[in-house]
C-alpha cells in the first residue's frame, strides 16, 4: 500500500488537475437539482396505493387548492361583503386562479344580490341567513363563526413556475386587502401549497445557515489541532470536492432536494472531515526523519483498511435505506452511499496529493504518539478496569430502557408514534399552523379522502345509483370521525335547500327520476361540477370525505368502515350492486408513511448492523471484538431514543433517521479503535500484548482522532439547531447527543467490556 500511495503522490499534479476539470460539469449538475419539499410526495412510484391514486387522478385531476379566510367580527357586514367581492374579482383576474366563495354561490340563486358595488343591508341580511342555516357551506368552510372562506384553485402543479407566481400573487393581494380600510381584521392563508412554500424556503435557509457554521467550526478545529493554514487548505479543498461530487450525483440520478435531503451534504461533510482527521492525525503522529511523501504514504497505508472499512460500512448502511417505500428516504440512502464512495476516492487520491503539493507540516495535537502526553487518555484503561462492574451492567440497563422507550412495553407503554402530518413540520407559533388547526376544527378535519365510484355502462347518473349515493353519503356523514362528504348529490342538496329550506333529499323513486335530469343539466351548464362526475364516460364519480382521523391505523379503519357502509347501502339500493368503490387520495398516501417508514427503517437498520458485523468479521479475528465493537453505537442509539421519550421529542421523517445515521457514522470510531487494538494485541513478530498495553496503544494512536471525529460529527449536526424547521432542529440536537454518547461509551464501556471478556487484569507496576 505504501507503494500504491507513493505512485499517487508521483501523479499529484494530474490528480489535482483531474478534480479541477471535473468541478465544472459537477457544478452544473449540482445546480440542476430541483427542490421538492412537500411531505405528501413521499411514496415511491410503484407502490400499489400510489398507483391507485395516480389512476384516480387521471380520471379526476386534482388541482392544488388553498383557502383564504377573511376574518372579521361580523362576517356578514355589508361593507365587508363589498370588500370580499372585490377581493374575489382581483383574484379571478390573476391568470390560472379560480376563486369561489359563498358570495359567488349565493349570487346565482338570489337575483337581487348586487354583482358589484355597495351591498344593501337587506341583501346582506338575506345572505347571512342563507350562510348560517346551510350546513353544506359551513362544512365546506365557506362560512363560519367569524370568517368567510374563499377556496382558490391553483394552476396545474406540474407548472411549478406558474404555481409559484400564483402563490406570490395571492400573498400580494391578501396583503393589499388587509391594508385597505374595512371591517376585515386579516386574511388567513391555509393550504398545502403554503406549507410547501414555507418548507422549501426554510429548507434552503437551513442549509445556507448550517454550512457556514460548520465551515467556521471546521476552520477553528483544524487550526486548533494542526496549527497550519496549509493543512486547513488541504482539508477544505478535499471536503469541497467530496460535497460537490455528491451533489452532482444527485443531478445525474435525478434526485430532488426534499425535507430530509439537507442531511445529505451535511453527512458527507462530517464523514469526509472525520476521515481526513484520522488520516492527518496518523501522519502527524509518525516519527520525523523521513521524506514528506514517504510519511504521507505510510500514514495512508496504515489507515487505508480501517478508513475503507468504515466508509464502506457506512455506505452500505445508508444504501440499506433503499428498502424503504418512502421515496425521499429511498433516494437519500442511495445518494449518501454514492457520496461516501466518492468521498473514499477523494480522500485517498486528492487529499494526499494536496498534502504533498502544499507541504502540510506534521505539527499539532496529534503529533505525539506517546500515551503519557495525554493524561486523561493515559488514565482511562485503569479507570475503566476499576469501574467495569458499574459501567457494563449500567449501560445494559440504559440500553434496555431505550429499547422499551421506542418499541414500547405491552400493556404498560405504547411505542413511539411517527408524525406524518405536514403541519407537524412547521413552527407551531406561526399563524399558518394556528390558522390551519382552527380551520380544521371548524370543518371537522384536515385529511381529505376520495371515494372513487366506478359504475358499469356509464350509469353514474342513473336515478337509482344517485339515490344510493345519497344514502351512502348520509350514513357516512353520521360517523363522528367525518366532517363532511361532498359528491354528485351536493348540488341537489343546495337546490333543495333553496326551494324548501331543507337539505334533506326525498327518497321516492319518482322524485329521483327528476333529480337525475336536473343534475345532468347542471353538470352541462356548470363545468366546475365535472369534478364530481367523469363527463366523458359517465362511468366514474367521486365523493370527497373530510375527516379528523389521523394516523394510518385510524384511516385504515375508516376506509374499511366506508367499504362496509357501501355494502350496507347496496343491500337497500340494488343499483349499487354493479358499482365498486376505491378509497384513495393524497391524505391516505401521506398517513400510510407511518405504516411503511418504521418497518422499512428497522429493516434497513438490521441490514446496516449486519453489514458492519461482516466488516468486523473480515477485519478482526476475535469474535468478542466483533460483538463488542457494536456496543457504543447501539448504546448511544437506544439511550438517545430514551432521551427523546423523556423530552417528548417525536419520531418524524427526520428524527427516525437517527439510528441509521449514528450507526453508520459512529462505527468509524469503533473500527479505528479495534484496528489499533488488534494491531498491538497481536503484532507480528512480537509477544502477545496485554489488554492494558493494547488499550494504551489504541488510545495513544486513535484516542485524539476519535475525540476530534466525534466533535466534528456532533458539531456538524448540531448546526441544524439553528434551523426554523422543527424536525431539523430536533435531528440536530438528538444526533449530536447520540455521537457524544457513543464517544463516551468508546472510552469507558468498551474498555470495561474488554477487561471482562478477556478476564484480564492490569499489568504489574514494574511492567507498566
């Protein structure tokens, strides 16, 4: 290996120039990576639920919609109604926007209500009575206590630029409306597009904030450790190359930036930096007197196997996330794995070339291989021996408590629940969060499901089938979990209310013959009603169900109950027998994540642990060493989950990645620990060293590097606490804590376990 690295050093200029030339196309590819922060785009494309939703959307295209709530003390004040009418006209003038409101509905049924200008008090009174008594409008959020609602349909989500322009126009017009003179207090903006916009903005800000902080941290650390600007330059150039190549891979593979993707460059940053610290610390620890290139080659040769094993184990561990059915997690695993492979290439080619060209000095904290030069490290072996019966059992108890915290205890403690609601990913102090929660309470929920009715031979407008649909709608709305059900019979309900003051539709067959004809005329006259019926074939209809149910289990139960209600309606309305339904929608897909994410991440974690165990099997001959090498990481991960349970930090798309992230990154320390332990314990041509001698050698060679690598990992992820995204803040704090716990276990529990496994005692004083 020394000859290999001497060959790399002879080609140092071609190596550096090759990376420099590759930077140009890499930068172009990196800039092509798109942002896709939405929580509701998490399922991989070939998932059966996603395929059903996609087939449904081909028949009933679902345009994104936002809701604007005009908040006022008296929502039926004549001056406010005039102001709201003008606001709706301004929104309709924006290309691609389609606003509607209770006012626009009422104008069609009350010829005396003015289309523009001042609203007479009598007309305002009639509208107020209409809105107050009509449960359909209130269930749809078009009117409520202290507000008037205005849903606004946005342009096709596929045209990202048009959608962003439309949102900007809504924000500008809302601000202008609030600034005007009138009784309105404010305009509350609600909807997934506003949440996505906030997530995208804050994800970008989070990355822009954490990277400079890590840069400052890295600069201080390297200068403090090695006291050399040239060494700092070699570090920064190698790290920049690793990150740039990783981002370019995403552009090449078509991976987008999502809410969890900001972890990718940060993971590469800390992994590359930690590996470089191991390499340069070994270089600084070699005795002087040889040429610079020979010392660089020897350091890289000595660290080649542990660094390669640790990066390989971490890469395969992250690649195991590809088993996830959650698309961002799936992509993140492959993305980080590829980035770690590119990091391996960079640290073993570009970095030694830079060390040689810049002639980095071997000075600093890591330049001494004498264990006595670090009193704390020197004292740890004997300290761990004296407290071994406290450290090992104590760590096992804490580990068991952590397992109970995350997986639960049957009959005593429920498992930790995974958050998948998009609102849980934004700051709860924001008006967006508070307004949306209040709106959900007003309309009976925030989750939308779609009941897709498929009838043979174009029969969805047949009187008998419509009558059965209405019976199904009424029975579904009686469920306390459901806020509203809106389908093809909703316009008929509104017509009934205007004619008789009652929304209840008659049940006799003769009346339904007439109502069927009226509905067909309405659909032909009002294109917006085509959202309920497929007018091309008349073989499909859909009902939108608003529910307060949350979580996969609750929605799965609700879906089964809707199927049962459909079957019950079919028994009393035989015309439904030939039709079938499918309950689908983005709300169902989003909550399904909780069912998919935990098992797949547990599976990927098991795969990661298995790969790392195999890596240890190849590196170390001792079976005990292979098992004990896992102790610090498993201890840190499970105790971290215990801490999360105590601090009420939830599992979400970000924090649930802690197990794989910490295991993949912290195993570097254990690999380097045992590499040098085995190096001294069974050196060729030497008598077998004692446990104490091997521990002292290990801590002298790798102790400082383990400490510094941990500080890099913890400091890098801790920078995320300055993010405005709650999941990122939580992930930063928890992951930094886990890395520190792993390091503490490296220096305490691991040596104590070695004393116990090998039944060893300290060396005699004269041998020390």
